[in-house]
């Protein structure tokens, strides 16, 4: 029972404390509301301050019921709302006026910027015109527009000139093609109509083109210094002879020069005398023979109508006479020369070439070159060439 009483007492105390706290809160709210109302009335300067004060004091001291307090709070809250509305409207009006001012300022700045841009463009144009005028005054040149027109005109002229140049090139190429075709046709006609042309040689190797049908004979003498020193014009008068002898030549040299020494003359007969200089340079007898065979075969291959005449290598004189040049003679052996000549004779028979044995016509009893036919033991003198000419003329008939 005592515990129950204690609990009831505690509850009563709690409820009393809660009521007291609520009363205090209500009184504080009332005091704040009255202060705000006083401030609002003082701002508006209305003569009702005394009544408000007299009313507020007894209200703050005497609070009888909860109903009266709630009514007063409602009335004061309404006054709060009434007071707060004009302040918000003022704030909004101020904000709108500030934004409008800013917008106006921005528009003014934009207009100023546009004006500045226009002024800059005008100044640029003025500068251009002034520069052009100064340029024209100093150098007597036309204005910019005239220069542009002239540039266009020159570009058009260049285009026209380039087109004309291209046309000229095409025309030139066409004419060149026609010329080439005409030359080819002329060559073909010459080859078909004319049976062939040939070179006729003289002592001075003058080339005269005549028709092959008119050509009776054409004789080429091919060799080294012994052939070169042979006066064919004197020994073979009124005969179409060509001297293709070159001093110092060996068999290999003739093989390299057949075009300019033989083929160019298109000979009817070729007389080959070569090999003595090979012996002076200790060339093997087999290479000498093979080279002479190649010379004869190449001429026959390139000029089938040509008759080939292989002349035997001449002997040398090894006597002790003062006129003999032993430096030239001692390097040559008559025995080896006879062996080479014998092989050349057999080769001529096999190939049906003409072999002319002049070794036997120029030798003495010792099978040496006759002393009367030479001045140095190697080369032939006029008396010796007389003997050679008599023998060769037998093959010209």
C-alpha cells in the first residue's frame, strides 16, 4: 500500500512539473509576441503605446485560463504574419530591381562592344585605303582592285599559253611519228626494190655505194705491217683493191676489228696474211692457228658470197749481215712458221678455202727469207713485193 501511495505521489509531482513548464513556455511566447508588436507599432508611429503597455502588464501577471492564453497567441501570430508579408515583398522588389539594373548594364556593355568593333573595322578599312594610296603615289601603281583584275587576266593568259603549248607538243609528236613511219617505209622500200648496196674500196679506203648488180669485183687485203707497206695501187692498177693492213696487229686484233676492216667494204675476195707478230710475243702456235681459222670462218659467215684466200706466213732471214735487225728476227722461228703453214693448208682444203703458198716463193736454199727480198730480215722490199704480186694476180683472173 505504501508503494502504491509513493507511485501516485510521484505521478502527481511529474504532472505538476509538466504543467508548470507548459505555463512558462506560454508566458515566454507571449512576451516575445508583445515585444514584436511594440516594435511594429513604434515603426508605424501610432499613438497606442500606453494602452498596449497597460494591457500587456496585467496579461503577463494574470493568467487565469488556458483558453484565454490560446486566443491571445493566435491573435499575436496573426500580427506576426501581417508584419512579415511586407518585408518579403520589399525583399522581392529589391531583388527584381537589382536584376533589372544588372540586365540593363549588360545590354549597355554589349552595345558599347558592338560600337567598338564597328569603329575597329572602319579604322582597318581606312588604313588599307591609306596604304594603297601611298603605294600608288610612290610607285605609280594601280589600286588593289585593278591589280587583282590584272592578276586574273595574267592567270587566264598563262592557262591559254599552257594549253597552246600542250597542243604544240601533241602536234610535234604526231609529226615526229609520221616522220619516223615515213623513214621506216623508205628503208623497207629500199630493201625490197634495190637488191643490195656495197662499199667499193680504193687505196685510200674511199667508200662508194653502188648497186650489187653493177659490182664486178672488190678485193680486201687483211693483215699487219707487211700488208700495210704493200703498195696495192701501184701493183694492182685499175683493180678495186682495199688495203686493210695495220702495223703491229696480231690475230686477236683482227678478230676484234672485222666490222671496220672487212664487212664495211662487202668484198668479193679477202686475202688474209697474219701471224708473224704473234710469234714475236711468244703466242702459242695453236692459238695462232685457231685465231686464223676464226677470222676466215667469221668472214664467210657474215659475207657468204666472199671468197677466202689464206696466205702462208712469210719466212725471216737470220743471216749475220749488217742490214738484218736481229731484235725483230730472232724472236721468230722458220721451222715453227712452216709447221703453222702446213696446218693452215690442211684447214683450207677442209673448208674449201684458197691457200696461197708464198713461203716457198720467197725462201732461199736454206729455207730462209731471200736476202734480196728484204731490207731488215722481216719486212719485204719492192723486189719481194713484185714476186708476191705475180703470184696473187693468178687468183684475180
